[in-house]
């Protein structure tokens, strides 16, 4: 499966490494893609890098793993993701991490879905600390689940439809 990562920091790089090791093709993206050369090269043939719009065009599934304050801007820069699965890993935290920037009447996934017309938005991995994603002894990702398992899991979860 081709997976595009919007936000290749802690979470995006950790998830991308796991999925690449399971045979998926990953495009990491950044506003400064040249900074991702080392990451992609450390993974090898299953990884490449580019701008968010290039990752969106390349992928069947997209991952949104940017700070909440940047989430809508990052989606806008990705362009159309109509018809794709968008895995939203964000936590809607205030910039100083003092609390939630929204909640009770809406949620990050609902706001992401509004900004991603036609996408199937799935909330996932936002409660998994990155240290666990990176851990070699992790239960998360250690079973070498085939790409189809990831896809099926994402598609079976309740989701928000971008409109
Ligand atoms: N850290 C954790 O343990 C953890 C666990 C679960 C969920 N989360 C959530 O996952 C999200 C990412 O956390 P993180 O720790 O991975 O953050 P991070 O290490 O700061 O990485 C965020 C990445 O987003 C990119 N970015 C920022 N603004 C962007 C924009 N406008 N367009 C495109 N890319 C943009 C940045 O790349 P460039 O500056 O190069 O563009 C950066 O590499 C947050 O919402 C967080 O709450 C974090």
C-alpha cells in the first residue's frame, strides 16, 4: 500500500518506519522535504519524500501527524484528498499544551473531516506515545501485520466523512 505522511516528525516518522518495514511504500512529507533525505535513506527502497501535496497525490492512505495548530493549514497545502483514507493522529492541544483547544461540541477529527472534503477520516494512534511506537519491544507493530490488516482495521473503524 502507498501511504503518505503529512508531518514526518516524532509520530509520522515512527509510523512510517513500521509500515515500510512491513512492505508498504511510504512518502514522508514536510514543508522542507530536503530535511527528510536522511530519514528516507535510512529506511531504503520503501521510502521517499516530498511536499505534502506530492504525498497526497502519491498515496492511497494519508496520515496527518502535525501539531494541532498546523493541522488545517497542512491539509490545505496537501490539496485534494477526495476518496482517500485519512488517518488523523492529532491531539487538539493548545500551543502551550495547557489543555484542549477544542472539545465537548466538536472534535479534532470532525474539524479535520470538514477540511478534507470527500476523505474518510479515521482517528487512530493519537493515544499511543511515540516512545512505544519506536520501541523494539513494542507490541505495536511487532507482529508484522500485512498491509491488508492495517487497511481493513482503518476501514472498519467508525469514521467521519469529509463533506
Ligand atoms: N509525540 C507523541 O508521543 C504523540 C503521540 C500521539 C499523537 N501525537 C500527536 O501527533 C501530532 C504530531 O506530534 P509529533 O510529536 O510527531 O510532532 P513533531 O515531532 O513536532 O512533528 C510534527 C511535524 O509536522 C510538520 N508540520 C508542521 N506544520 C506543518 C504544516 N503546516 N504543513 C506540513 N507539515 C507541517 C513538521 O515538519 P516541517 O516543519 O518540516 O514541515 C514536523 O516535522 C500532534 O498533533 C500530537 O498531538 C503525538
